[in-house]
C-alpha cells in the first residue's frame, strides 16, 4: 500500500478530552483521534478549496487509512481552572452563566508527531495539498506545523510504515497484544454523512453510530509521576 507520511512539530500544549467526558472534568488524550484528524482535514479542504468541494473532500477523507507515530515524550499536566457554564435557573438567579471549577489536562509533546495516510495514489494526490494547511489538532490552540513536504512510502499489503501504529481497534491488528498505553479514541462511524459533519445544518452526530469509540494501544510507558503530572516515554 502507498502511504503519505507527514511530520509535524507541536508548537503549543496539546489537549483533547475523550468524547464521553463532561465539560467540568476529563483527562486529555495523549494523541489526536482519527475523528479529530479527519475533521481537521475536512475543515482545511473547505477553507482552501471552498464549501462546494466539501462533499467530495468528505468522501476522499473517509477512504483514507490512518496511522501515527507519537512524539518521543508526552508530559501530562493536570490543574483546576475557573470556567463559566450555563445557569440552569437563569431567570430566578438573574444570570445566564455561573462560575465553577473544572479539571483540565494539557500535554507537552516533545518530538515530532508523524501522521501517515494510506490509500490509492490518486486519493493521496488529492489529500497532499491539504497537509501544509493543517495547523492544529485537538482543541483550538493545540498548534503544530509541518516540518517538510510529505514523503511517499510503499509497504507490503496494508501494513503502515515502520514505526507507525494503525489507528484501528487493537484487536483488528495482526500479531500478539502490543505493549503500551491503552486509550479510547473515536473514529468516523458508518452512518456519518457530510450533512451531519456540517455544523451549519440541523443534522446531529449520534455517538455510537456516527462517532464510534475504538481502543488503540499507544507505544507509551509511564516513567515518572508526581503531584499533577505524569511523564510518558515512547516504547521503541
């Protein structure tokens, strides 16, 4: 299979909660999810090529196979922050928002975040111009930048490039159970359509059908921990 490999340098703290987390709590994932990567590519396609190209870009992005190689180090920092959330009894209390405390985690990624996109040559050619415009993954502010033009790699069968892990459920991968850190990511479901992905329509995304969870084993191991932080090292 042909793969397009893009190497990105994280330039700010990364944060992305699990889809099941609440607004006031939830740990951050260590890497962007397949759902987040595909949505980011769709956003870039619309901004670069126009809204009319959205449905076609959606189908191209859906057909991609995804794999990644996480940075060498990931340092997770947890803290409490003050936020505002909607007031349930707005009229009685005379306010629309109420202050409260929320738990947040921010991840410092040391090293490059390498993404691999697999598919037919024509499909990869349509996606390649979008990759330089991909500037953040996860929550807004989780910035990254492309270090060099994407490289083309050929592999046997449908295996990802060496050192990369496929972003599919671990029980669908070949070989023994891998060592690492198990995390629940989310992926585009079979029922997701462009109309549902478009925030300007009345169509809603249904968790479990349009947005499905997958368990992926990341090649990380904790090497140090303390009050409010955990250090993960990539397993080579």
